[in-house]
């Protein structure tokens, strides 16, 4: 007879499960929470690839008390992808420009800027460390037109610019969100003042000329009238 042992076994199983079942839901809950704590896989690190003096995300992870996620990076065995040139703020008065950029999704050791004035070889800025996202260029000429590129470098090489190194940027395509951009420096405000003074002087001379011309004409036309008006008292005398 198999029925009876089976029944007893079923009873035993049921009774042993009931107390456990009462505890199960909270147990399950605790276990899930404990499981999630070490993972914390959905918290992003406080990392902004455009922020000036941004500590590399890997270092944030190392220094952080809680785990966080970093954006994926390309292999350190490859040269970095090009950074993205951001806002370029030109100060015409002192011939300078503040250049902003954003880091690529690659390991970067340092950055530098290249500056072309027309064709020919570019000027190269000093290198900036990997936290830097902003630099000042000096010595720009008023009224000048320039091309600026940001270059990132790591142990494997340097990021590319949109044209071959010996061909200048002249006529080259400069896609938005790329590492390069054109910058026009407005003419010096002082020369604008000169221009304004020049225009003002010209206007003043013109009005003087008009006045002189007007009075000459009036004198020529008015002389006989004045002479006629002057004659009656003379005649009366
Ligand atoms: C990177 O350069 C900036 C600006 O020159 C400087 O303030 C910062 O301390 C440097 N950081 C490192 C890690 O060298």
C-alpha cells in the first residue's frame, strides 16, 4: 500500500513548509536587498566629459565609497578618438580666445590645441593634462581668421584631425561636433572707434560744406535784396 506513506509524507511536507512559507516573503526580500547592495550597477559616476578639471572616471571609482558606473572607453591600445570642440569665446580687445572641449570616450593622457592661420604649418599649444577641458589662446590678430583643433593623445598615439597632416585646413570640411572649428576675430574696437570718428568727421565736413554753399548762394541772391532794402533810408536822407 503506497497510499498511506504518501499521505504521511505529504502531510509532513505541508507542515514543514507552512512555518517556512510564513517566513519566506521577508526572507526573500532581505536576500534581494542584500544581493543588490554590492552590485549598485545602475548608479552613474559623477563624471561629465565636458567639465573642466574633471577627474578621470576610473579615479572617481577608485576613490568613491560607493560603487558607480563609468562610460565605456575604447581600448588603451588604440589612439584616442577625437575630442569634441565646444564653445570658443573670442575676446577681440586682447586678441585672445578661450577654447572649450569635451573628452572622447577613450583613455586620454593629454590634450593640446593646433592653430592654423591660413595655410601652412599650425602652431601647437603646450600640452594639458587629462583633466583639462578649457584653454586660452593668445596673440590672435584682430580681424584674423583661424582654424582651431583639439588633439587628444595617449600611449598608443594621437587622435586624428579631419585632413591629412600636410594638407592645411583650407577648404576642408569641418563637421559639427568634430575636433576642429573656424574662428574669426573681430576687428579691434579701437579701429571701430577710428572708423566712427572718420565717418563723423566726414559728416561734419559735408554739413559745413553745405552751410558754406548755402550762405554763399544766399549772399549772392540776397545781396541785391539787402541792397534794395538799404536804399530807401539812403534815398530818404
Ligand atoms: C592638470 O592641470 C590643471 C591646470 O593646469 C591643474 O590645475 C591640475 O592640478 C592638473 N592635474 C593634475 C592631475 O596634474
